[in-house]
C-alpha cells in the first residue's frame, strides 16, 4: 500500500536543500496531468464530470491552467546540465489522458479547487508526494493541490489582491523535482537566495520568473552529471595504474587533468609509479554534451590508491629438531594488500629440483615435519598485485640448525650459517667416537 506524505522541509537551509528523493532517469519525462479542457472553470460542473471538464481555477480564463503548468514545466525542464524533464499531457484536447481533477488515482497531476478539502485555509498550494514500493521509499506520484476559495490571477496579469498562480506553480514544481527551500522562514539568508524560486515564501507581487543560480545548483545536484574516479577498484594495484573518470550518461568528460599524488600529472589516467605506496589521485574535469549540458559542468574528485612493487621475500629456517623446522618469514610487509599469496615448497638436496618432499604449503610461517637427518632446499614464493618473487634456502636437519645460500629474489642472511655447520660437525664427531672405540 502506498503511503501519503505531506512535504516536510529541512529547517536548517542556507542554500538549496533537497527533499530526499529524485525521479529516476528511466522515468523521464515526468508526466504532470492537468484537467483543463478549455471550458470556463466551475467547481460544481468539474465535480459532476468526474473531474474531467470545467476544472480550471474559476478565477482564471479557460485554458490558462493548462498553459501555466506547461510554462512551469518548461522552466525546470529547460535548465541546462540537468536530466529532469516534465511533460504536460494536453488537457485542453484530451482531459482523460491528462488526468482527472482529483487526488485519487495513479499519475502525477496538478489539480484546482481542492476537490477533497485537503488544503488548510489561507494556504494557496500544497504538494502531496506518494511513496510506495517494497521499501516505501520509491516516489510514485505527486499531486499539487490549489486551494479552493482563493482568488488566483492569471500568468502575466498585473499585481492585485489575487494570488500569483504561475509563481506558486513554479515553486511547487521545484518541490516535485525534489528540492526544498533556498532559505526557510527565520533563517539568515543571503540576498541572492531570497531571489530564488525555491525561497520559502512566494511573494504576492514580483515573484521570480526565472531560476536563480541556487535553483539551478540544486537541480544539477539532483539531475546533473555525476563523475566518479575509478583507479582499478579499492584493492591494491601494480605500480602501473589506469584511472578512468566515469560520468553518468548521456554526459561525457570533455576535459580531464590528473594529479597522481607523486608530483606527476597529465591529461591521461595511465601512470606508472616509481615506488610502492599509498597515493591520492585527483582529477579536475569538465563534462558536457551537445544538447543538455552545452555550458558544461566542472568539478574535482579524488580517490586513494595503494600501488605495490613485486614482493621481496626473505625467510629463515629454525631447525627445532632433526625432524621439525619452523619456517620464519622475514619479508617486510609495509603496505596492506601488496602480498596476497605465500607458498612454500621443500625439496630434498641442495637445490630446488626434482619432486617436492612435502605438498606445497601455504601460510605465512608453517611448521614443517621432515624425515630425519637430510639436506633440504626450501623455496618461498610470494605473489601480489606487483608481481611474484621467490627466495630459496638450503638447510640440514641432521645438525639441528640451518644454512642458507641466499637465492633468487632473496637479499637475506640465513640463521646459523658457518657457526651452525661447526655445531653439526661437532655432533657428528661425538656420535662417531663409540664406533671407533669398538673397533679399537
Ligand atoms: Zn515550498
């Protein structure tokens, strides 16, 4: 079931405010019906006809309600760099298509003489927004209702005691677009914001007939070009990146100036960093197209990127017993996301050849069980956005400590080294003595 919500406006406005909804682009143009068939307005005849004939405000010339809604629709639709479009079905030739003069029923419309008695005394106009959908937050339709019992003057007529119908229509189509007020009652307000169509009150005389810059800014905020910068997503990248400015259709970027955050810039979004790190990429842009955004819209947007060089693996081997070694990963991990895979392979002998003696291990620092008393070669391979690299070490479990021979991609020094071999040799000598005694 749809819910009916009377517009409640944010009271803290100092420039344009929004009402929390927009019309989706796929629903353009927004149709706004008006039941004015060109007959002189008469509320009783209008009601008797089911809201189809004689429904224009009776203090206005026949047909002028339809023309006034068309004029207000054009005021907002013609603004540049905005995708909002209103369309007013022709009430004077087809009031059925144009929607009846009633608050009930589907479709957005402007209605006169408040047939359901909704508008408070003294209030010229209200807008009802109808929301629905699964989440009750999808705008379905709006109904602008003009008060009964108030005298309205026709568009362009000299100021008198009657209410300016065109000025109220202009203002309420701004609300229908999703805009609140440039300033609300009692707020400090810059003079130019008082000139806006969306100023909180519509003056009896001398209301603006054109959109002010603040009205246009608000409209472009809701319906103008959207530009987002994509440098490959949020995950870390290799040192060479490609950034693209994505602009909502049908707009296109006509100018881009990138700053890559490392002191270099350019009009293209491709760049190769010299060092890994986290950088802020910013782009100044101009977007436009040939029709709806001829005067262009400009802005700046930025995104943070982490770029990675190839990993530099380093590790040590802690021989804990003749059958157990702990592989100790000493690789520097300065930047999150630059290493996303670590795998270990262990071969028998002093080179990384032949079949591995254990299944390849993943994990940062695996504990390894090995057959007793042999020489092994371990390879650590690290992979990340910047590439893949490996380090190799040869060690022996027979003496309980490790040696290393450095290796590809390894700038490391292994534990034990020469001292470990001395200790291993001493153990062998000690184990040999009983044999010699038996021989003697
Ligand atoms: Zn208002």
